[in-house]
């Protein structure tokens, strides 16, 4: 009977824990923010007021107000399926934008309600205004959209009372059983109850579940830092190079077209241009000297590499480069026509920046590779090949990396989630025409020629097979 009572109590605890989780699992703007960043931010602007790849989302519920809420939810889950039914609103949106929206069949009603809460909050400017205001707004909107909060609390309270009643009944049954067997029933102390086998087993089980969930969650989120924009050792502006000067991405990231990795360009790639361009448009000497000093290149006159550079002392290197920086500043900066105290202070500060960013731990060297901080870093269990997407698939760099040509500091643009990749594979049409790589797919070529098939997606050629990305 003792073990049965422990079993009943353990079962009651599990039920109570489950109901608690249900009580607190409700739509929230914070959850909506996470879902928006993971699923929607690639195509829709965060302010909900301006169009990006997709339309502005602010006021979407009002625009769908003539139709049942379930229609809007169906549109969010799979817009193309709703368009295929001839739905008036869905057809009108398609005709206006002609842009295929990713399908999100895994979103629950609560997920979509959370998304809409976040969209409304951002559109109205109320989300994040203050903690108290945000909580109040969410509570009010949840009541307007679905089951009122008080029902959850009433259910939670009822389950607590039921658990207490069940515990009391089990206690009385234990007393009756002890009397029947002619033994004295001794009620356990709180310490004995908390250290009993059943309670300890339940706690250990909970810790194992929590540990497994934490490990899985951290594994899934590894490398996913959307918006991450670290400060680099050199203030390199993609907006200046790829935007203003129209330098092709693959001129610097040469590996993208022929290997798994896009590669970080070697310093000699920079010197190809900066052997001639010796004064930066934004930072003057400061950042370019970091490149020159890392290799021992002195851009004086026609340019040369300094002999025995690696064996020079830091003071010798400083004398060489600050002398050149002084001449270069007077030649290229209209503020300085001659050597002044201000100019000397500026040159010293610029050299200090070179040393701070390029030296080793002992502060004795400035030559060596530039240690760029990685922005995109997929976990080891994920296989991604740049050449397969860039050369074979013909994708533009901006598809995954965003408008890099507008970024002063490169940031992680896409969510890099498995769902994001899968949706892309489901919807991206393979460019079969004039592509030698796809010659072996004769069946699809024949179907396309006969008109039996309009297109072939990455999914059709095995793009959703687990082994394609995981190995």
C-alpha cells in the first residue's frame, strides 16, 4: 500500500505539472517576436509599416476582417493552397504582389495568435514600450482573440484543489489500511516525504527531461544569431566596396563558386586594389595601414614588401609606417598642409589602433593573418556547400546574406534554421535549362518537354533527404 500511495501521489504531481504548463502556454507577443525573426523577417520589415520583399504586415487582421479568422490562419500556414481554392482575399493579395510566401504548416493557432500580437504591437508602437504596458496589452489582446485568461486560472485552481483532495483521500486510505492490518499508522514528516523514493525519482526524471530539452535547444540554436554584427578588427565597409564601387562578391570571396566555403579573402586580395588606393574615403590611413602592416607591405611610391620584416622590432616598424602615414596624410587630407601637433597625435593614435588590433598577445608583432570574427557559423552536424548553391543553383549571395551591399557592418541576415532551409528547398525551382549538372534527371526533362510538369523544385531532386544536409 505504501508504494501504491507513492504512485498515486507521483501521478497527481505529473498531472498538476502538465496542467500548469497548459495554463501558461498561451499566445504572447514575446513568442511572436521569436517566430517572426525565425520565419518572417527575411521577407517582411520589422516596423510592419514598409514593404520589403513581402508586403507590410501592419493592419493585416483589419484587411482580413471580412472573412473568418480561420481563413487568415490558413493563409499564413499555406498561402498557395488558399489561393488554389479561389479565395477572394488570397487571390487579390497574390495578384497585387505576385510573390510566393513560404509555407508554415507547423504553426499552431497559438503560434499565429502570438505572431499577430507582435505584429500589432510593433505596428502600433506599443511592443516593448515598458514591461508593464506590454504585459497589459498582451493580456487584453489575448482576451479579444481567444479564451479569456481567467478560464486558465480557474482550471489551474481547480486542479490544485483536486490534487489536494486526492492527497487527503490517499492519506485516509493509508490510515484505514493500517487499522485493518492492526498496525499503527505514522504520518511522514515533510523531510521524509521530500526524500522518499517516489519524490526523488520524479525530481531526477524532471532533471533528465530538462537537461535533454536544454541540450537539444542549444544544439538547434547553435550558430543562429540573426542580427549578429560583431565589430571586426578592420572597419571594412561592404556598403563602400560592394555598394558604391560595385565590386562583385566573388572577387573577394572566391571560394563561393568552387568550394564548400566562401572563404575570407587573403590580404593580397586587398592589396590588389589598395596598392593604388592608399587613402581610405572614411578612415584615411587608419584602417588601410592595418592591412599593409600585417604583411609588411609599404605602399610608398610603386609599393614594395619590406625585407626582413618579420625580424624587425615593433619600434622599427612604427618608425617606417608612421613616417609613411605622415606623408600620406599631408598628401591626401585637405585638413593638413604641413606637420602639426594635431597631425602627429592623429598618426600616433592610428598606429596604436594598428598595434591593438594586429599584435599578438606579447604585443611584439603586427604581421600575420587578420583575425576576422566569424558571423555565419553552422554547427558541425550541418553540411552546406557554397559552390552547390552559387555555381550549380545560380543563387545570388543576397538570397541568404541579405543586401550586403548596403551594410556598413555585416550582420547575420537569415535565421539559418532547418525550417528556413527546408522551405527554400520546397519552393525554389531548379534551373534545368542549359545546366549540365542536371542532365541525369531525364525523367523530369521529358515531363517538362511534354508539358506534364511546369517546374522542378529542389525537393523533387532530393533536397529534403536528411543525408543531404546531415552526415
